[in-house]
C-alpha cells in the first residue's frame, strides 16, 4: 500500500471518530447551542470524509508509479 493511501486512510479514521463524537452530542438530551454546533461540525466532517473517500478511490484506480 502506498504511503499516500495509508495517510488518507488514517485521516479518514480520525475524521470518522470526530464525526461519531458529534453524533453522540446530537443523540444526547437536547441543548440548543451544543446541538447546533454539533450539527454543523457533523456535516462539515462528513463532507471531509466524503472527499477523503473520493481521494482514496482515485488513488486506488491510478496505476502505481
């Protein structure tokens, strides 16, 4: 596995952990301020995970140099 692919996978794992923490905040008893911040960070983090997934897919399709 290339170093680039390994780095992307580690980044994805870390972002998934962050996303899970925001999901726990959203699932907790409602606190408007916390829920609004968590919702925005959840969406932002999920967008980043999606971008990392696309980068991983692109790296796997590209022939090894």
